[in-house]
């Protein structure tokens, strides 16, 4: 039981783990979700009305092959929904959510460098370099259309850091149990350096991952929440307090996580926080209807 708790905590706090038995996440793709293989596209190539695709294609961005999956019909004036996975996951983990949304929306997802079927990064990544890849993906799948970013865990943190710098194209955000913007400091406060046993191991693992020891080689520094204006923002936090299961320090972690979710409300003057009462960290798996409703609501407002 403790092993399961530790893995869940690491996945939640920084979305991936290091060490035997803790790396990555299982794929829950639906049996009938069969993305089509495609060809690679040149750097910077934008989509056109006749260049949409369903299934997956690998496109070249910043000299790297990036695996992208899309579904659903595009409509003039409607935003393209782009899903961002948590670390250790990929487009396969998001397949069921993408399919559920595709009936009413054009929706895409992609494997970040170091994840899934995309290339490995050559050097440590920053939010700026990861953002360039995201921009390349948006150029390809959305062109000049508005975009709604819906991110889970680390993907939510990336989306929230990206949107304020790209107000011209990001017109809505959905953050599903997004990693808080001050998670490194929160971990240090909740679990002191003097901690022993599982708590000490968890502290060391998470701080190492935030320092860049993760499959994406992404360095994740703490930072202030910046404003993205008045775009619609839905923040959804887990309702089952599983972080509290960590002996001694769990309640502090749970409190810090909740505070981090509330802090995301500063992203917009039109933000809202809700709780997925029956969910742990993977809200879109535990309560997919909650995720779908939030994303479709934001997409409608952003259109």
C-alpha cells in the first residue's frame, strides 16, 4: 500500500517519478481508438482548411520529430482544443478524453519532447524551449484559429505559464489538478530536510525531478502566477485527499496543493475553481464527464 501511495504522490506533485518501479504511467487508451500513422511535416508549416488530419502524424518542430494526434471537425470561429498530458504520460493516456471531446470540437494532443513517440531533447528544456515546441504544434493544428489549452498536472502548469505570453492565440484554459506554480517551495515547507523514511525519499525524488531529472529533461522552477487577461479559465482540483496518506507530512501536502489550485485563479478575471469530488489526481480518468464539461464550457466561451 505504501508503494502505491508513494507512486501516486510523486505522479501528482511533479507528474513523474524516478527510481525503479516508479517511472512513467500506464496507458489507458481505448481499444477502438486507433490513430493513423502519418508523414512528417516541415518546420513551421501551418495547417490549411484542406490539410486537416485525423489520427497521428509526426511533424518537425525545432528540428525534432513531434508526435501529434487530432480528431474532430474544425469550424470557423470555433477554437481548437489542445490537450497537454502530465509528465510520464502521452497522447495514449489522453486518447479517451480526446475521443469524447471530438464529437463537438476539433481537438488535438501531442507528446512533448522526451515523451511518448516524440524525439528526445538534446539538452535540458526550459519553459521557453518547451513553449517553442507548443507554438510549433499550434501553428500546425490551429493556424490562425483561437486555441483552448487543457492541461493535466505538469501539462496544466505548462499551459498556465504559456498562456500569459500568448494572449493573441490562447483564448481559454482548463487546468486539471495542475502542478502548483510554487511546488518546489511547497514540498520543502511541507517536508523538512530532517524527514526520514518515505517522506524523505519522496522529497528527494520530487526536488530532483523539478531540477530536470525527468524524461523530458525539463527544469521546473517556481514562479508567480501571471495574468492572461480575462479569458475563461476553469481550475479543477481533486476531491479525494489522497496526498494526506503520506505519514506525518501528508496533510500539509494536501493543504499546499489546494492552496496552489486556488492560486491559479489569478490567471484571469474570469476564472473558476471546482472540485472533482470523486477523483484523485487523474480527474479526466476518474470523472471524465467533469473534464469534458469544463473543456466544452470554456471552448464555447472562447469561440
